[in-house]
C-alpha cells in the first residue's frame, strides 16, 4: 500500500464531519461488492481506486489496489500469512500507531486479516478497523475510522459495513495460494526430528536391559 494512500485517508478523516447516511451496495469490481454510504466518492490515483464516505458514526474507505503484473503466485498459506503480516507492519509504521486484535477470518472462500489500528495525532485517540483481502491480482483494503469516544456506538454501523463484503464464487483459495497442503511447521519439525533420536536411544536402552535380565535369569 502506497504511503500517499495512508496520508490521503487520514486527511479525509480529519477534515470531514459525520452525518446519518444509510448504506447501499456498491460494486468495487466484478468480483467484490460492499455497502457504502449513499453519498460516497470515488477517486482513481496511482492505478488504485479509492471509495470513501461518511456514515452516521464513522468514516468508510475501500481501496482496490492491483498488484504488480509480474506478481508471482504464492505457494502455501504460510506465504500468504507473511504477505499479510508485512502489510500490517507497513500500515503500522507509516501511521505511527499500534495494532490491536489482529486475527484471521474467512470471507467467501478466501482468508482475510482483520485488525484495529490506534493512532493519536494530538486530537484524541482515533481507531481504524481494517479488513484485508489479498489475491494474486488485487489487494482489497476495507477501513472504518472512528474516534475512540464513539467506540460504544459504532458497533452496529461497523457490523453492517463489514458483513456486507461479498465475494464472487469465482474467487477461490487458489487465487491466494496454490497448495492447500499445510505441511509441518518449523517448530513441529524441530520437535519431531529432535525427538526421534531420543526415542531410538530409549528403545535401545530398554532392549538392552531386557536382554540383560534374560541373561541373568539363565
């Protein structure tokens, strides 16, 4: 995600007010739909499409960012996790904030990452709920901004926004990574391979002790 988009989002959040604004379904492209305030705006910059609008309590932004044309397909789920973690680190670093409640979720057939970014630009604590969906061709970012003072009243509006994300059935998990084989984690491999020699030694000692007892009996 380009740094200019982070700045762009923060400026919009800081300079716009909130008004009661019902949500309506909007097609981001042929594969993704989400509900946004009726009076949303769309901007195209640096090859990316940015949709934004004021809700009753929060400010919503959706960014559709095409990945590089030579972007290589990810092999495993572990590779996807690394991409998403790097994305989160980038947002955190550019915004000088702290991330909270980082977790995995599933939308349609795809794996997504959600988290909350807390920032304070001197005007009080501001929160940004993120949902990130990565595919080989496009990365989709859904953001919901609100002031910490509104934390108790934004729940229904945020739920309406986040639960409205709909993905085409054409999007499969293979659009994120190719192999569903999870394999063994590095820690499990270490525990497993490190434990095998110990087991072999124990077996040898048991067999020797058994043989020694048999010899003593004779």
